């Protein structure tokens, strides 16, 4: 390795140190910081993130990256370093184009806007949030115009969360889904609805935690390089190498939500825990490809976790840990975890109607960034689209446009990655079945870990060395399509709801 490449490695190592501290502070703030300790932790977090931002936008760092990107030097780098130089230089150039004064103003606005969103949601009053949202929209447009002056703002945002993705590809995939889901949903709505009253009851929280640990082990979460805690919203975080943690949120009357959060976050964590450690101190260790990351969590949560065969080998164990389940027939449990019904709230939606919740948000974001809708018109547009796509209409903004926090902090372009993840899953499922045989059979035999091993070998170990599009091309040898996901839905729900009879 030449001297400049060595210098880059040193920088990457420094960034890693800052990230470790920042992640640790954020973890502590979300899981256990006492009220009076919040300010000092927040201050420290601000200090370290400013320092690392300075380092990442320093002149010296920019020169190192430019030197290494010159063809004769670039060719000598290994693949991980090539990805690192390319990605870091792109981010560097984007960052230095944003005026510092604007950036500070934008960060402050986003913090205020998040608070305004919280109050607006509580008060069920969009007008409290509207002026902030309006400003966040205009500043986000400006922010990405600074970063990429020659590109359309929404395309830049999509690329920020899922490198290589654009609206033309998403339009094609989402339209395929819209058309394909309609007949299935009509059939489900017309079929006999399951009786789920056997699930009502109180479920001990301590026992629910044991169920979480059992499920995490079952799918392959490694407790020697991971830990768990409680937080308001479940999340996964990597705290330096060899340490990927998950949180969960427990409700006494709904054990299923926590089980599926555990499996979802476990999927994110298994990805992080299995990246090849030789990529340490390169950009490959960080997977900012949100679609690819969601594809892993959603594969565990939906494709595996909602398959009745996933549960048959452990259902009696579930009854031992949480005795309520001894009284609940296995079939009723399977119907409960696959209950499909149009509903208002995205995070509570089933795996089928969930797709439409994302398509709604994507279409609204596209309208916002094409200047086709004003901020005041947004609640109405939301409700109209809800009616068009799901056949139901929110009776308040809290159940409508105010339900998600993403737009309050300028994360436009993030939503599509959830659904792209599921679309990738359809393709991965097809490929796994080609190589390992039927998923139903593997799960019935309790061989979840064989599936985890396949994901480790084919996806996880490479971190972000390949973009999602490249991963799919390498593994499946095909263009991205929503058809495999639709095939999976049709096959599964035809059986569960006996739709062909
Ligand atoms: Zn997730």
C-alpha cells in the first residue's frame, strides 16, 4: 500500500473512533440516560459529531481522496479501497459545496421541526407543524441543489438512501405492485375473516423478553457480539467492531408486536455482525444502502417470521416461556400473524397492505419535489391517496399525514427503501429456493440457520462493497422486478385464506 493509501486508512480509523463514541452516546440516550444526564450526553454528542465533520471536510482529507482517485493510483487499490475512495470523494465534494452557515441553519431547523411535529401529532393539529414542514421542504430542496447542482433534487435524495436508485426504476416497480396487489386484496377482503379473540389477554413483560432472546438465538443473532435493551422505538445500532445491538419495546396486551420487532431488528443485526472483518477501516463496513439493509430485516420478519413453518418447531417452547400461548391454538396464532386488512397506520400494517402505505408516501414525495403540491394541500392529498390505494380515509391528521417522523427531519427519499427491501426479498427468496430447496421444508425442519448461512455467505459478508442493484445482478442474474414478491404473496395468501376454494 502506498503512503497516500496509508493516510486514508488512518483517517478511516479516526472516523471509526468518533463513530464508536457517537453511537455509544446515542445508544445510551435512547435506552437509559436519566433525565438530568440528557444535556451532558447531548452536548458530548454534538462535540464529537462537529469534530468528525471537520475532519471529513478538511482540506487534507480532500487532497488524499483526490490523489487516490487519479487513474494510476486508483488502479492499484483493492476493491474495498476503490469503493472507499469513490464514495468518500463523492460525499466530500457534496459536503464542501454546502455553505457552512446554511448547513448550521438547516440542522437547527430540523431539530425544531421534529419538536413541532411531536407537538402537532399529540394535539392532532397539522397547522402546528405546517410552517416547519414548509421550511424543511424548501431547505431540503436547496440543500441537495448545493450538493448536486446538475441533478434533480428528488433523484439525489433517493440516491442518498439507496445508491444507484432513481425514480424511473421505482415508478416501474411500484406500478407493477399497484396493479398486481389489487386483485389479491379484493379476494382477501371478500373472504371469511379469522376469529382472533383467543389472543386477547395480558402477557408478562419479563417473559416477553425471554421470548425475544429465544427468537434472536433461533435466527442466528450472536450474543457474543451483540446486546439488547429497551427503548421507545425498536432500533439496531453498530457500536464499533464486534458489537451490534438491538432494542425492543414491550406492550402487555400485544406480545406479537415485540416478537416481530425482535425478528426485524435481529435481521438488521445479523447483517452487521457478519460483515467480513478484513473490511475494517474501509467504507465497506458501513452499509448506508437502506433498501439492502431493510431487505435483510424484512426477509427475517416477513418471509421467514410470518411463515407458519417458522413457528412449528418452537411453538411449544413459546408456550413454556409465555404460558398464554399454551391456550392459543397454533392455527389461530398463524392467522393472527398473517391477518391482512387495510388500516391507517403504516407501522401496524400487514406485509401486503404495507406496500401501499409506502407507495402513497413515495407518490406524495415525488409531487412535493416536482412542485405539484403546496404544504397546505398535503393533508388532503394524503387522505385522498389513502382512499384511492387502501379504500379507507383517516378521520384525523394524527392518523394521516402526522403519523411518521421522517419528513420532520428532512428524510425525504427514505420511505421507498422499505418497499424496495421487500421487492429484493422476493428475488432472494426465489434464488434461495433454487439453491437450497423449499423454504417451507427448511423451516419445518427448524433449519433457519441454514438460511442465515446462505445470507451470510451471499450478502452479509460483503457489507456495502456492492450496491443493491449489483447484489441482485450477481445473485439472481436478473433485472429487478416486483413479480417474485407478488408470486410469494399470491401463493401464500391463496393458501392461508383458502382463496381458490
Ligand atoms: Zn428496519
